[in-house]
């Protein structure tokens, strides 16, 4: 079991920055691939960024060059640094953890989300 708690959301003007944090507890954090998703009203949930257990990263095209995902395994925390924010980045941002066993069984855990609102 993994418990995920996001923080760092809020209201920011366009062009501003926010840093989201996701603190994990309950299991061995370093074994989990970690992602940030977002969901805006009336839209499907979309993958924003992911970081693997080995530290590889991947980003949605819409945030490349503006967002940076990182992890601190010693602190059981994953971060999302968001710069040059745009009104279209407004959404609830959710932290996700995934662990796949050697037999292929997949464990998925979600946080409650943190609201990010970008004003124009």
C-alpha cells in the first residue's frame, strides 16, 4: 500500500511558477514509477510527466520545456516544477504511483489531487 499526498497547488498569474510535491508513505518509494496527471473540468485525465525508478523522464508535448519532474527517494517525494504557466494548465493535478511485480502484476495508487489555477 502507498499513500500519496499532494501539495503546492494554488492560484497564479499566467507566466508564473508553482512547485507541486507528492509525499509518499507506506511502501518502498524507490520501487515505484511516479507520474503526474491532470484533469480539467469536462476533459479527460491526461499524463503530464513521468519519472521511472531509474530516473528517466517523459513529458506531454504541451508542457515540454516548461515543466520538470524530479524525485527524492531519500524523502519519498516526487516534485513537479511548473514554469511559464498558462491558463490552459488550469486543472486538478494528481500524483500516481505504479509498481509492476516480476510476474507482471501491476499496483496503482492515486493521491487526492491539488488544484492549480492560472489566471490570464
